[in-house]
C-alpha cells in the first residue's frame, strides 16, 4: 500500500533526517518524580530507510552503544501510533547516544522521546500534551520525559485520566552541573525497589517544602538557599547502599558546591556549581570529586554539563533536527 500525498512527500524527504534528544537529571533532591532538567548529553536517531507501505513500524538497525533487550525508540513509536491512530511508513533508524545507560541521566527517556519525535516527523506535528502522555506511558513517570521533550527545568503533574502537565521554569544561565558517574550500572527498577512503601508525614512535608524552595531559589537567583533546597529524606537515604560513595559525595564540603544530590535513580551524583567555578583542575569541584572516587578505587567519569535550554531545538521542544 502506498501513501497518499502529503504523506508520501513527507516520507520521501525523511531519509537522512535526524532527531536529537537531550539527557536529563531528575528529582534534584526532594523533587522525587516531579522535577527534571535537560542537560547537554545527546541521543541522535537518523532515518536511513523508508518504505512507503503504511506499515507504521520503526526498526532500529544499529545502536551505538548496543542496547540489550527491548528498544525504547521502537516501543515509543508503537505507543504513539496506537494512541493517535495515525499511519506512517515503515522506517529503519540508526541510533547513537552519548548518554550513559543505567546511570540516572535519562537515557531511556531520551530514547523514548526520539521514537515519538520520529513518528511526528513522519506524520505531522503533534500536541505537546499528547507527546508527554505517550512518553509517560512508556517511562512510567514524567520527570525525565518532560525535559527530554521540552528542554530546561520542568516540574510535572500527573492527573488521573488525563495527559500529564509539564511546567517550565527558568534555569540560571551561570549554573552548571558537575556530574559524577561511577562505572556501575543501576537499573531504575532496582533503585525503585529500594524505596520504602510508607513515608512518614514529616518526611513528606520535608520533601515538598524543599522542592518548592528549589524552584523559588532558581527563579530568583537565591543561591544561598540551594544547599538546603536539594536535601531529601525519601529516596536518597533508601538508595545509599546501591550507590558507591553517595553519602560521601553528598557530604562534600567545598566552597564552590551550591548543592549536591543523586541524579535520577543513580548512580550518578550531581553538584550545582557556578559557571566560573566549574572548570577542571586540582581544587575545583571536578578535581575534588574525581579524587574522592580515585582514592576509593572506584572508576568514575566526572563531567561538567550545561543545561539544554528550551529553544535549542524544533518547536522549543529540546529537540534538534537536521539533514
């Protein structure tokens, strides 16, 4: 079966199209399953073959690094096709990612959003809420999906019977994230299994207060509030036994560290640092963090990451496209 215009024309021009999706840092301390920020680590998916048969199928023919098990790009493409009822050609895709997997840096969410954006490129623009709803179905939660879709700092609200809501917040231009990633994978499923079933009321209040404090401090440049704003009693203590040197990393007393927290489910740990203080070197944050892992005999990659802001990609989505 052949596609009809304009679908056929769209499919014809799809070969060589890239979608580029940022990684993300989620939770930011007490904002568990609520806050996430896009960072400048990227997954790129390129369409390399198109069959104008209305098959509405995507196959990843090459992935670097290789992906074990089900591919999130393919799964997201199937989900959005089912949710919208739109038909698309059959496409083959190559994927390259610099986002480390099972590291708490949103690799799964980036792959999911790539599948959604590829479908959108083939069938036409989709509403943001539809995309976020499909991403949340695929991921099980929206905190990484929203920044991967929209860029910048986002908070999310999941509403029963409706697509989730994403709210965009300003991220200060001079704030960077120094992120340490130990060379040990940690699946989200395993990290979630460590969480307590019941949360004391005082701990729930503690987290809500600090999540709101963090958003307020970011909007008003109140950096002196950030160390307190990223404290957490819910998920970080429960995951400490799964993350090498988490307690030690959170306790680093360095004048340039504005706050420290577990990145997503871990094992990456993120440190808030001003741009002028985030460069590499002996006593800088990068140097001190690297030395901590080296002295413990734990291999780790330490990066300084900028935030991927809204407007860097198509439709202010946090996604770039190109040929």
